[in-house]
């Protein structure tokens, strides 16, 4: 086998592919690029990184996938085995897609003849189901949220904003005198190496105005100056998701999920443990329960495509199955002869 001794390893080529100076990955924000670097380091570079890029085979990729499906999520890697959660199938698909993009680039540059990650089958895995809280369950959760944080949790459930969007709001984004009052989403915190960075929202449709109901306006408090955060951390500055989740959210959810604690207080315990992002899902489920059309919900949630809205929330539409069955029955009611069943 005649090989070029200068052929890079997968690790070397990955760093080149992700470097803003190489020009191989254009149109990507700094934070996103750094996120890709972190994903590569915690996934396939762990097992394939030192292999020359032209020697990686489809079985190598398959072996990595089998290894990856056994791994805990990165933040749990130092916890006892009984406390670890495995990497989700969606996360593994994201890792695989990045690896495939790197290998495709290597093909385009002539380092190898094919892409061994292309059309690789992956275990479907068990997807975590979104949690949709009833208003009663939400009241239970809110009972255990410390008072200084309640207006923020109410705002998340009352608007459907993502955490990164909510925590990026300044009072310049709030119009309390409109009819109705609104908040304008134009920025969001994005993950990046070292610390989150303030950037554009997730997609173009995420730049949107979201209406506020009167009680939500009332709990938002006295407006600050235009560049003050609407929901600052208690000590001032930007509210960090990690600190809030660990110190506030997780404790409140555990208490709200405990039947004995809730029974003593006359509260309905949670049936499942929601994440902070599930406030967004809960918001959408409440809109659907009130008969709000999915295209309106798409605009409010900032989904790029209606297919996302339908895929995530379509099953919640009340009486959808009955309506579809009735529509077909009505259409066929005028048929001249009974439907024939072909044996």
C-alpha cells in the first residue's frame, strides 16, 4: 500500500476542518464552531482520533457507534454508574453527522476515496418524551420554586421562550404599553467554549414578537434601564442556566415529584420530571388545548418550519383523530356503492 506519509490523522484533519482559517466550514458562528470542537473531542476523536484519515473503515465507524451508545452523558462521566445517564440517540446522531461532514470534506480534498460514515445504521434508542405539565402540576412545581425565581419560571411557561432567549432579554426588548404588551426576541445566549456568548436566536423565524397577558406583565416588576437584564441573576449580571438548574430547578422538581411531600401540602405531585425546556413544551400544549391553530403556535414558538410544530405538538391537537375519521366518512357518504374489499 503506497500511502502519503503526510496524510493527517482524523484528529488533525478535524481541527483543520473546524478552523475558521481553513475555509472548509464557512458561514458558522464562533460559538457553534467551538461547540463542534467540543463534540468531536468527547465523541469519535476518543476512539478514532489517532487513525490516519485514509485508513478509517466502515467497521471502525460502527465500532465507535457501539462504544458511544454505552457512554454516559459528558457531565455524568465521573458519577457512580448508578447515577449516570446514557447519551441520547439524538445526540449520537448529531455526533455522527459531524463525523460524516468531516469525512466528506476529506473525500472532496482527495485524502480518501469514500465516506465510511455515509448511510451508517444507528441504534434508534429510546427518545426522552417531552413533558407537558397540566396547570395543576405547574402550580405544584411553582410552589417549590423560591419566590425570587418564580416570575422567571412563570415567564417561561407564559411565553414559550427558550432559556437562552429569556435570559438575553433587556428592558429595551419589552413594550409594556402596546396592545397587547410584547417582548421582541432578537438575541439569545449560545453555548461556546469557556462561557456562553450573546448571539442571534436559533433561526430567522426565532426573531419574533411574543405577546404578554396582563397578569404576566404584572409580575415582571418595575422596568429598569434599557440595557438592564429583565431577569438578572440574584447577585446581578447574566442568569446562568447551569447554576439555576443545579441549585433551584432540580431541588424544586424533586420536591414536587414526591407524593408524601405534596400530599402533606394538598398538592398534586408531578408524574414526570420536567426540564427547564419543558416549560416551552408546556406552553405550547396549553395553547393547543385552547384551540389555537398550529401555524399561530409556529410563529409564537419561533419554529423555522411548520413541520417542526406538527412533529412535536401535532399529537396534542384535541379531537384530531375524530375529525379526520369524520371527514373521510362525510366524503364517502355519497358513494354510489359500498366500498369493495379486495381479498
